[in-house]
């Protein structure tokens, strides 16, 4: 097996040139279904977002997963889909990492996934909720236990700042995550074939007063490939540090 140098350690490079582990049965879709303006759409329930107060790149992988899954639980409780438990103890460090809950946009939506973005549109009237370019997304994870039908991804945009966006995806959560993984792998391959010499603002630039007002040096490096341990869909795309095209994590 070949390896490509990652940040501080070698990152496995598979025979297919992927930094993201494919399911044993292969990706769900033909690559061209996610490229050239095409997308894969899932009908899911968008619960809203939970603020994330610290850059994911400053956290260890286990902490990123814990933050995302705690956000999933909080959004489920806020939406009335999960009964709050008085016995559940939340570690103090997670409380410091998560911020305000926003349920204003909660609705049945169509989540369209492509190599360009994750596009959320209300199912009832096709009104756009938000469109997150892949370069603004840093992490995704599925729930566990009573939240197995839920997924969440952390993204940064001018409206929500940095937040974890949570979705209720009955019976298809693992399919949605696998499709997101495939989209990121394809986007990364496109970048390798057509590198951008002077990329503009990325998600992490929003740490300044205005979007992209304080550009930071771009580090081109492959994403990490953590193992998925707790979700029963062990052969599917699970909790991953996503393959951001410019190698920067929000």
C-alpha cells in the first residue's frame, strides 16, 4: 500500500487513489451522477443548527466526533424528537464547545449532494435554506444508539458562522453519509487533476471581521482517515474528517 504524507503522520493511499475508505461493496453511485452539474438528492428532515465555538482543526478526532454527536442529541431534543434524560451527563468540555441552537429553518427538505456543495431546499416550495460549498464543510458524523437515524456536519458560512447542521434521515442516514463521502473523494480527485494556483477565501477565513478579509496561507495536505468504531454501519462512510480541497478544517 502506498502512503501520502499527512500532517504529522502517513496517511494510507489505496490502490484507487482514495483518502476516504470506500464501503466494501463500493460507492453507492456512479461518479458521473455527482459531477458536471448532477447531484443525488435525499428527502430528509432538517432540524436546524447548533453553534460550534471552536475550530474543528484544533480538536482531536474523538473530540470532533463527540461534538458532532452531542449537537445531534441537542437538536433532536430541541425538535421534540428525543426525550431529554435527566440522567445524561454531558462532559464540561462539550458544553464549552457548543453554542446557540437555531431551529428557525427546521423543515422537510431535499438535500442535494454534488461535488460542488450540499444544497438544502424546502420540499414544499423549493426555497433555498442554505447552500454549503464542500470547501466550507469540515466534519460529518452519524449518530449512535437512539440517534442512528440522524447525521450532522460542521460547516462555516456568513449566516450561521461555524455550526453543526443536523438532519433526521430515517433508514437512509448511512446512505446519505456514504454519498457525502463519495462527493468529497471526487472533489479531491478533481483538485489533484486541476489544482487551483491562487484559491480565494475558504471557510477558516471567516474568523476575521468579514468573510475572507484576512486570508490565511493555504496548506495543501490530504485529509485524515479515522476508523469508524461505534456505528454499526462499519463498512459505510461514517465519521470522517472530510477531504477539504484546500486542506483546511473549519
